[in-house]
């Protein structure tokens, strides 16, 4: 059979190591589907295209390699868009494919008309329609190159007639389509960093996503400088929770020990992080930032020195130049503060804390304790982010992903499905609020259908819990009618889908339910009914915010008494 343009596209994806395409087939995607059917690539049919985009994003975020998703003409592709922000905001390379009607029907308000290149404009670094067989190879190459260069989302519109047309040539320069290699900072920059480090007393090192793979160098630098290490949420999984250098996170997924250390240090080294919340960054003292991305240098807090480079090779060179410090008192102080904070976390997570209700911290801790040493955790958005983010005790070989910069509810299961498809023997655990699970619970059917044994832990508080806190933080009473909702029996739902379902309604059921769910062969849901009134820890609470909570509480009391 003569090659179609669709075969050219699938052929290059196969060559660069893409193993799955996540999508929902339909009219204009049929030539693509046919080419996939004849290839080594697995087609993973989802229940909602947002699930396809999330799966591709999850893969790309975990591996740094291209994830691919597809939606058909019009509505099939509009459904992709929301999920693609997960890849766009977390800068992960994804190729999104939109099927489209035959070219002769464009521009006349035909059935299912959209303008995909316009629709995908904001979420994509590159978007183009393939308009002819002759143009296809170079545009396909350019799209994948753009996704890797960002990294981010590239999008192609695929008109049905062009995809089914006879191919005119293959994609060339395939070897150029790969993640970019690490590079060290310049010698002059390294000398400048070393000079400032040598002149500073109390130093803190903040480790972001760019520090993955650099744990040994980070420990060596921490020892040399007597500098505590802390991490952004994206960096939490780099080291085991009990590594003595690793003092915990910053901000709401963070510890008071780290907040105080950052506020009182003389020099903060920001390595591979674009941590966005400036209020948790130093108000005084100096900052040096090292990152591969020139555009992130200096944009979150006043920065004395911004250096372009990848963390690992830059640190290797830096270790040859910086002098050892002898005063360990700052490090020891932060260590003792961190121990106190950890003891407080342990107390809050104790399943015996209340006899009649499960505290959400205990859910996170139970999942963490039951997880395999190389498990992948995928965390959803809401109050549950804080429970999972603060109470998981990572092993150092586990991975932790979340909707980091997109902060979108309903994203964990879809991403978990994509990650699980990469290796069905690895344990993948999605931790989600009930609001988040309800949003895309149909993607549990995708897991069952494609034998993706994801484990889903649901924090069931019958509420969009974080919104209570957000409203009160703005001095507004919580709008209960908008925030609270009834849930189905999630365990029964899981069984009805063909998966396994477990429920923990009382503290003494929690560990058993989670352990059993993690042990079963195949996808499982654990419905954990948790206390809805639990408040997260605030490593930093200013007077203005405290005042807003107080005002909101008074308004809520008045509503309770008067009904208005
Ligand atoms: C897609 C999306 N819609 C709405 C929001 C705003 N939002 C942030 S957290 C949250 C509540 C999530 O509720 P749930 O999943 O039950 O988690 P909980 O806070 O109860 O743990 C909402 C609606 C968002 N971030 N993303
Ligand atoms: Mg909830």
C-alpha cells in the first residue's frame, strides 16, 4: 500500500521513540488511526480528550520526552485544549494533533467548524496546519523541534484529505529531534558565583525541577558550605525525606524551618527553580540564580547574579572553586527547627488522633508508607495538594508529579494513566480530592480498558475544600451551597467500571484499605472519607490574612444565626 501523509507522521513518531498516542478517534483522525494500527505505536483510546492531553503531559513531565495526543474535528479537539495547559505551564514537550475537515469545506461555516490554529494559539509554542503532502515532512519536523526547544506544546491541524493523500517524502534530520543536552555555566560566571559564596556567611540552597539528577552534587555543596538544602514542590522527590541535608519545602508545601532560613540567610542560591511565589523569597540578603532558561533569571525576587547553565555540570565546576566553611551553627539551627516541624507533622498524621474520623494527613501518610520504593505519585489540586505534598515521605527513588504551575483540579488521574502506560509494572498512585476525581472520573474507564493498574486515592470531604479557605482568606464567608456536593459511592463506581473499589470511613479502616488497594492486580479506587474542617499548616501567616479569616468567620457565624 502506498504511504499516506499520516504514515509519514506516525513513522517519525515511531523513530523518535513515541510508544503511545492518546486520543479519541473520529472522522478526520481515521487516516492517522489507520497508520497507527499498522505501526508499533499503541493507540490508547480515552473517554474524554482532556484525559488524552493529560496523559501525554504526564508522560512528558516525567521523562522529558515527547508525549502525543489527538482529538478529532471541532469538539474533539476543543476538549484537548484544557489538558494541554498541563504541559504548557510545566514546560513539557507534547505534540497535539487536531483532525480537521477536508480542506474544501474550510471557511464556509460548515458543520463542526473551528479554527484550530487559533484555538490552540495560546497553549502552543507552535501551531500550523498541514496543507499539502509536499509540505508535511518539514512542518512535522518543525513542530516536534519546537516542542523540544520550549519545551512545551506544539500543535498540528490535520485536514482529512491531506492526511489521506499520497506521501511526498519522509521527515529528514530525525536525529535532531531530542531533548536538549545539559550545559555548564561559563568559567567567568562560575568564578563570580564562587566569589560571592566565599564572601557570604549563612547560605541556603533552594533546589527546583532543574536539580533532578544532581543529588550527589547538592549534598557535596551543602556539606562544603554548611548550607541547608530546601526544595520547591517540583524538587521534593530529588532526595529521601530523611536526608539530613533536605530541610523540606518552601511555601504552602513547606516548613517553617525553611521559611525562616530563607528569610534570614545572607545568600540564597536558587538552582533550577522559577518558584513563582515571591512572598516566600528573601526580602533582604542576596540571591544568585542558576538556570538553563535565561528568561527566568531574576524575575521572582531582586537577584544579584543570574547565570545561565544546567545545575549538575555547573555545580561540578563550582565544587572545584568554592572554599569550605567551618561554622555549622546555622545548619544545625535549621536542622533542629526542621525536627520540631517533622514531629508536628507526625502528630497530625497519627491515625489514632481521632477515634471517629479520618484526618486527611493520615491518608497521605498511609499512602506514602504503603507505596513501593520506586512508585510515582501524581497529586491533584486543592486542599489535597497540601495533604499529599506535606505528608508524603518520599524515598528518593520515587517520583512526585502534580499540576504544579497550572494548578488545575481534575488532572491527577489523566496524568497517572499516561505515566502508567509507560511501564505497567511500576506502581502509579493518583492522589485526588473528590471534586477533582468527579471531574474526569470517566478516565478510570480508560485505565480499566487499557489495563493500566493505577491506584486512585480519593480524599472525600464532599466539598471543594480549598475554596472555603480561599474565600475566608479574602474576608468572605464560605459559600456553602456552591462549595459542598454529594458524592457517589466511589468504591462501587470503581467496581462498576470493572476495577477494584475500597472504602475507608473510619480511622481503623484506613491502612488496610490502602494496603489492599495497592496490592490488587489492576486499577483500584480507595474512597477515604475525611474530616472536611481540617486546616492546613501555614508556615507563614501575616496579620492581614489573619484579619481576613477572622472577618470571614464572623460573617459565617452571622449567616448561621440569621440565614443571610
Ligand atoms: C479546573 C479547575 N477548576 C477550578 C479550580 C479552582 N479550585 C482550586 S482548588 C478547588 C477545589 C478542589 O476540590 P477537591 O478536588 O474536592 O479538593 P479539596 O480542596 O476538597 O481537597 C477549586 C475548585 C481549579 N484550580 N482548576
Ligand atoms: Mg474535596
